[in-house]
C-alpha cells in the first residue's frame, strides 16, 4: 500500500528545509513511478493521456521546488 502524506508531514515540510527537500524528492519519485505504470498499462485512452499530461506538469512543478525555483508558474 502507498504511504499517504499526513498533515504532520506537511507541517514539518513547511518549517524544516532538509525534511522538505527529502519530502519533495520522495514524492517526485512516487509520482514518476505512477506515471510509468500508467504509460506501460495495456489500455490507453483519452483519460490516460490526460493523466500523463497532468502528472508530467506536476512532476515539473515538484522538480522546480526541489531546485528552489518555487516562484510561480514557469515562463513559456
């Protein structure tokens, strides 16, 4: 079973920079694994494509946060 994020995790991530870095990295890994499973699934449809796009966008946001560029939306 997947470990869910708790309120305690979120609170600690807000106040502890080292924990926040680890927290973001672990959740980025979890997201990428989930995207891989969706991509490799036998059944592909419009929902699958949408989920992959949304997941990729979220992965970019998490990567930006990890790199310290959490200043808002990415410029085109």
